């Protein structure tokens, strides 16, 4: 496997780190990264990796996969800068939110074999989940290679339509922030109740982690698991009653849908050529 990354930030580092941990060699990867300080970090972490300060033919020669790992607002410029060098690359993948494959293909002078991936930040610790879409122009080998790279940072879910990536952005792309939001609230409540700061954080983190492990180990739906904890007339029923009185579930669902809608809006905006 020979992979070239355009952009050497956190997500590229996470994917390369995961692949190296699974047995790949740093020399299997090249990175186009213009920032000198980041170049130094990458060279120190992955001795032998190929680093290029700008896009050149040498950065892409022989690549099996090119991964565009730049911010959405920089995607057009990055794509146009490499278009002349990627014509013969078997498959390309973008991991930026809101950049649609038809727009990216246009910026790449008509390059058609594009995989779109929407990872989330737990990928930085190998615990991410990524939604992935590819058109019919990407063959089975290209899909398998994209999956192999993405699985180095967590689980992968393929979807049949590109529009579903906006839904995935709202659910799992933005999802870690929702978890941190509720984790923050649980910790603050613990502090308000007089628990020491260390205990408040430990109890909050362990509660979330343990509940997820229990859910993943069970075949029961979340509402069944919740009911099992909620004894009639007990403490949990009282707490859930307050949440229901404030319509927290409906507000949370609205938040997820709003994030998904915003992903669609961003795709519309990013796709407009100046």
C-alpha cells in the first residue's frame, strides 16, 4: 500500500499512526504539508515518511490512494493544486465535511474515482466511526483500500447515497460534542451536590463509559435498558421525569437534525464556484 496524504494534521496523523501500529511502514506514506513545524512533528513521529512542502509529481507517483485531509474551506485550492498529478491514481478519498464528490471531481479536472468519508474525533484515539460513500466509478479494490485505511482509526459504515453523509455528520460527526455536553452537565451537577472535583469527574466519565459498554454488550434497545434502571417511584424515575418535563429528548433530536441540515447548507455553499 502506498498512500499520499494532502494535509498532515490530526486526522492524517491518526490514520497513519493506526496503519503503522498494524504493521505498515512509514516509508509507505507521503504527506504534502506546507507548514514547517508540522513537517518536523511528522518526521519525528514517523521516521522514513516522505514529506513534501508542496504538491509535485513525486509526491503522487505510484500512489495507490490519495487522501485529501485538508479543511473544507481549503479543499478547492488543494484539489486544483494536485489535479495535474493524480490522473492515474486508482482512487482518491476526501475526509472533509461538506465537500461533495461532484464538486471535488470538477476541481480535479474531471477525476471520477472519489470516495467521501465522514470520520469523527474519537478516530484520534483509534475509537472513531466513519461514514463512507463512493459512486459506481470506484471499484471493489478502491472501496476495500479506503476501508482498510479508515479502519485503522475505528469502525466504518458504508452508505448507498451521498446525501446520507449529511445525516452521518449530524449523528456521529457532531456526536462526540453532544456526549461531551452531557458529560459536562453530569460533572457540574456532581460538583453542585458537593462531590470533590476529582470524584465528580471520575464518577461522570465512568458512568458514561460503563453505560456504553453495557449497551454494546446487550441485545436490548436503549429504551429497554433505560426502563430497567428506572424503578417506579425511585430516584431515576424522578430524574427522568425532570428531563421529560423539559422535553430534553425532543430538543436533542432537533439538535442532531439541525446539524445534519447545516451540513447540507455547507455543501451547497462550498460547491459554489467563485
